[in-house]
């Protein structure tokens, strides 16, 4: 058997040796690789430029050619930095493979591969990653990444002596700089106008921007590796409330739900048949803190506002849950997603995403009703005020049809693929709307649970729900989420948010309802010492001031704490 294997390898090696192999010096392969990257791995960049600058029109064709020459020259300069023997080919192969993967996700889903997206990739779980694998991805990477990389590996590079190689490389750099300069100078007005008016184009240059983003992400991680966690509000305490009922607050952190598809927010389809029958306060102008879970969830619970939010600082600084725990509030995080992104690192937590429940879970994931299993008994077993955070799987894409039991498939037909660009758009919307219908049912069941607790035990109970970010469903060619916030469409930032309160909760519901139409953001700093808005009882329920964006005096924090609300 060993001799046969050896014979096969020898035969394969001999066959490969007989294959024609292109040959050139370093500059030749550099130019070929740069041209390939410019033409085949930057299709999103070119599509955007063509749309913005009308390159397809004859009078703008010159600018298009100048831009192409400038990009080739730019990539020649980049690749030439790695022109050393033993480094050159691996560097070109890496650029091709990174560019191939990035171009697929950019062209398929309309995402931008920035440092936030890199963090998302590092923090995603196995199920989410598997949901993005598809035959189309494999074909794309094979044709635009692996096969070109093999060509590079077989390419015979003729290296000269050190001095001659240095001279040739210097000449290559000089020519590339000259081409770049002439290209820009010849159409300077077009370059200035197009690039100035479309600053997002820099995010689309592939693979340089994804590589830059990866370096940024890994640098941030490395710098914070040994950083201690900064304590916050360690002297926080609750006011004494003789004879007051125990308070139980449940915060549901939704996933990928957008307000545009909530009938409570004016959507034509009835995607909230149960919540529509409840006495709720629905916040109709609520914006997320980010466009991805890795940003939005930590931001919700941190002391920073959205504009100044720094993920590394948030990870190494205590947040809302820690402050509530310092104040003596019982805190519990229950997760059916890819983790709490560091928010629950110092409080009790449960990962239910792969729970052993054959009715709600399969080999890949669990439906969101798993978050309610055992919750009532956990509430009963806890003495004292309690905050429970439930982190949903929600409407996470692209496989929306997997996020709900078949019994909630109200709208058909649905897209049963992880390649939404190949589905009829209505089928994508149908599947997504079914996830909202299911979330509606889960929230309704949770409200019923809290109402029973309030009636049975006299607890003051409350529910607050908000989604971490929204989702694009093909509008303007965009899918999923994660677009840079400044450029993201409202579908990715306008999120549903609502509150349900038991009669004894201590908030003036009519006053709170008067705030429902105001513009709210998922991060607004609180000013401690101000009288709570809509709160006749200064002893407001634990943490609800955070969730509602209302100032309150419940937790006496020192000025140095500077905590912020989760709204």
C-alpha cells in the first residue's frame, strides 16, 4: 500500500513538472497579480464608481481608465514591498485569498470588511459561521482565490543578484509612482470630486482595507490583553423602601430586528398579532448604538455614548450589570446567541444556545423559547430585586427560515437558503417576517409570565425589549448588517423598542407613553441627582432608568462613576 502511495505521489509530481509554467522576474508577476486584483477582486468598488461617476458613458471613459491604471499602480507598490525571496510568493497568495473571501461577502451581502466586522468574525459561534458557508462561496473562492494562488505557486520567478534585484525593484517602484501620479493628474478634477463626495469608496478597496481592518482589530486586542478591569460604582446602593414590593425587571436584547417590519411601528403586515393586544409603551423612533452585535450589545450597557464608544474600553470597564450587582440587585444573563460580548463577564450567566431540549433545540441551535424554560422557577427561587437579561437569536440571517418553528411560518413562500441574493426578494421578506412573528409570541409569553408573577406574589414586574441593530433585506443591494454606522441605511439602525409594566411598578404610564414618539438612542448618559421623569416614586425599579433613558435616583453613584443609560 505504501509503495502504491509513493508511486502515485511520484507520478503526480512528474505530471506537474511537465505542465507549462509561466516565468518572469518579480516585476512581471507583480504587475499580473496587481491587474488581477484590480479587475476581479474589486467588483464592488467598480460597481459603486460606475454608478457614481457614470464611467459607462463615453465622456467619462477616460477617467475610468485612469482610475484603473492608478489602482494597478497602487497594488504594484503594495506588492513590491514584499518582493524578497521566500516572502514574495506567500505575500501574493495571502493577498489573493484574503481578497477572494472579502470580495464574496462584499458583493453578496453588501457588507464592508472593517475592524468591527473582523471582531464579529472572531466572536461568532460555529452555528453562525456555518450559516454563511455555501456552494457559491466555495465556487467563488476556488475561481478567484485558490486557482490564482496555484498559478502564483507554479510561476517561475527569476531572481537576480542582490544589486540588480535592488535596481529593478527601485525602477518598478519609480514607474508605479509615475503611473499613479500621471493617472491622477490627468483627471484630477474627477478624482477629487468622486472621491470627496463618496468617501465610502475607501472602505471598498480590496484587499487593502480588509487587511488594514484586521491589523487594527488584532492591535486593539493585543494592547488590551493584560489590561485590568476598571471598577465602576462600587459604592452604589439601593434606597430602603419599607413595605414596597419586590421588583423584577426582564430586559430582552433582540437580535437583528428592524422597526420597519414591526406592525407596532406601522408595517402593513400584522407581524405583532399578540403584542398588538397588549397594553404596551412602544417607542417608535428608537435608534441602535451600532450595526453589529459586537458593538451594540457592549455599548448598550457601557458608560460611553455612541459617538465616543470604544469597544476595548467598554470591555475593560465595568458596566450597568456590574453597578446593579454592587447595589445588591440580583442579576442574571441568559443567552441564546453568540455570547454577551463581555457584558456579563462578572455576573451569573447561562448559555442556553445548545441546551438539551428536543422540543426546542436541534444539533445546530435552539429556538428563543428556550430562554423562558425554567425562568419562572428561577424568579421564584430568587429573593430580593432581580434583573434578568435575555439575549435572543431573534432574526439573525441569512438563514431566517431556521430562526422559528414551522408553526410560526405565517408568510410563504420563504427563502430556504443562506444565499439570499439568489432568492426572490419577497421570499426573503416572508422568512424574515416570520422571525418577527415568532419574537412577538416569545415576548407575549414572557409578559404573561411576569403578569402571573405580579398577581401571584405581588411583585412589581416590568419587561423592556429592544433590538441590538436592524437588517438590510436587499434594499439598494445590501443584505444583513454591519455597514459603517455613518453610511448605514435606516433599516440597520432604526430598531423596535417597547415596554410593559405591571400596575404596581411605580412609573406613571401615561407620562411614559408621552415619551414614546420622541427620538431615542440606545446610549444616553444619565445625570444623577435629577428627579426621575414619570416616576412619582423615587425608589424606581432597579435599572429601569437605564433601559428607559429616564434619569433616576435609585442607585446613589459618585460623580466619578459617570454611568450611562442603556437607551
